[in-house]
C-alpha cells in the first residue's frame, strides 16, 4: 500500500486506511467478500454526465404540484473526466464499481448516489481507491429513493456509509437520527456561505456541499437585447413584444399545473416570503408570509397579467421549454438544468438576475452534498474521506468537470470560465436556501392550489392566497 504520512492534511486517512484494510481482509477470510467484485472491472472511461435535478422542488416534499412530483432530470452535459491511473496493483484490484443493493460493510466505503451524480462520484472514488487501496462501492439509486431507502435500510444495518443528495432532506433525516453532523473545520471558509447554511440544521452542519442551483431569468437576446432590471420593465417589454406580433408570449410561466418553485422569486420581489428568516439564517415556521402585503400584491400582479393576456393559461412546463427554444417566448424563469437543451437548440439566449418589484427577487437555492449515515460501519473513514480527500481543490474541480453545476467550493467557483454557470451563480448569491425544516412539507399543496385558482380565474387572488396561508398555518400548528 502507498505509504502515507501520519502528519499533515491526510494524517487521519493514513491512520484509518490500515484499519479499514484489515477489516476488509477479515471479511474476505470469513466469506464476507462475496458481494464485492471478484474481478476488477475496467477503469472508468470518460463519462457523459447529466446535471442533477433542482433540489428545491423534489423528493422530500409534496412538490410544487398538487401531488408529490419530481422535476425531470435534465439532459446530458458534455463534461467528462480523465481516467485515473492506479499507483499499485492492490489499488487496481479494488477499483470501485457501481453495484446494486450495496450495504455498508467494514473495509468497503459505500456511497448511494443518483444517476446524475454517478459519473462524478465514481471517478473521484476511483482516484481515491488508486491512491489508498480502499475499495469504494458507488450505488446508483433513484434520487428520491436515496432518502426513502435510508429510512428503512439504515436502522436495519443495510444502508450505506455516505449518501449524496439534497439539503432539503435534512429536516426528515435529522429528525429520524439517520445522519451524523460533520465538522468542516478550517475547510468551512472554502465553501460558499449559502451552501453551508443550506446544510445547517439546528445549528449543526450535516452535509458537505459540492454544488448549488438556483433559477434565473433566461431571455432571447434577439428579442430582448438588454434584460429588464425591474418587474415593471419586464411587463412592459413583454407587452410590446406581444403587441408587435413577434412572439406568442413575452413572458412565459407554467400555468398548466402551477409551480410554486418558479413563481417564488415573483412573490419575494413584491415582499412576500414562505417563512420568515431569522438573523442567523434559520426559518421561523410560525411566521408564514405568503399572504402578507407583498404576497397579496404578487398574487394580484399574476391575476392582472392573466387577465391582460401577458401570462397565458394552461401552459405546461414542457410546452414552455419548447416554445422558448423555438423563439416564440421571449423570457422565462429557469435553472441551469436547462442549459444542455438551450445550447443544443442554437438559440441566442442570455441569463440574468430575476427582476424584482418593490425589492430584489429572491429565488430558492438548492444544494447538493455528501451526508454520513448514522448507521454505516466505516463512519470515521467516511468523514476522513470527505474532509481530507473530497474537500480539496483537485477533487472539487473534478466533480465540477463531470457535473457542471454551480460549485459550492469557492476556489472552483472563482475559477469558472463558463459564463452561463457564472450567471446562475450570481442569481444563487442573492437567493436563500430552500427551507429544510419539516414544516416545509405542509406548504406545497395549498400554495399550489392558490396559484391554480388564480391561473384558472376561479378565485379572487387575495382570497386565494389568504385561504392557502390559513390552511398552511393550521397544518403546521396541528401536524
């Protein structure tokens, strides 16, 4: 095995790796290695990665429809990583593989990840194996299944050592004792502050972030040479474009099945909010602001735009995407998961901050990261893997190269040359983490219903949001 110094940044790994290897040998002697590869698979080749789903609207909650729904995973990106080179025979024999039904066992570091993250995590895990001779099993699960399966598999001793998932799972995971706090130590200052806040629950950090996402204004530069900086400007531009017959919609919004996630920046731009944020960044679930003066004004604005034809009824998200790339919609609110389709379409697009009305528009920010299971058999090695191997410039850059979302690692974020990712990063910098508190699950259904009532012109907008907020408060008070 590669000799490691017991001092310096990898000292903890140097002490733990021999222990992990001994455990692996003991398992093999007892027949416990039956589920591990008996022959080394081919080393990972360059892999086409897909960008992860937006964390904000999926998985834990009743997503922004009347039922629980996950946003479709975006299409493939072009990023790929170079193959790692094994430094010794033992490392080559232990090359990690994607396995099915992998559970934590002594001597094998097991990670559960979604399809979107598999290429990035598999490749950096392969490099870890090559350097330290420790086998890493990377198991692909459906995004929402990672959290749900951990709830049953973890306590039964069948879960992983590490999961890769969304920060808005924290409320449920922490409440059920499924994950352990992490000490980012002196590495904390190298992470984007909003990403650390996202993975903080009850004053403790429970995840190591690696990526961020937030929506921004996506606009057709041939139709909108300069993006609007206020909501009033957006409204005027949209009307002029529609009146001139250049587009079907100056501004496009999903109205065929309301989507609170994409409308939230409109609400915050008028002064509304889902939960009041305390000075320390935590949320107060007793203070629901969807129906405050700003929230009511936002709903009245949406109602006015429906009545004037500036927002069209019964437009699905899929329709909206197609119409924009066809040049029939001038401006939409969307996230970085739209980039592959935008680039493929050849449309002359731009990305800008979402304009506010009485104040800056604040989008939800989603964070992806690593969390350590409370039931894994290699907890100390898992934490050392994250703090001493993953939290490095080289590894974070490799993850970004394979899965190019907004980096949570500041050195990588500052080195971004992709102007589109940089624009989404600017939007995220002005956003707030999607609340990870359990009460967030009480919000989506009634919020969605209020939007649908307005979009279908079935209720007064103020009454719609007031009724929704009252129902939300009642659910939170009586869970």
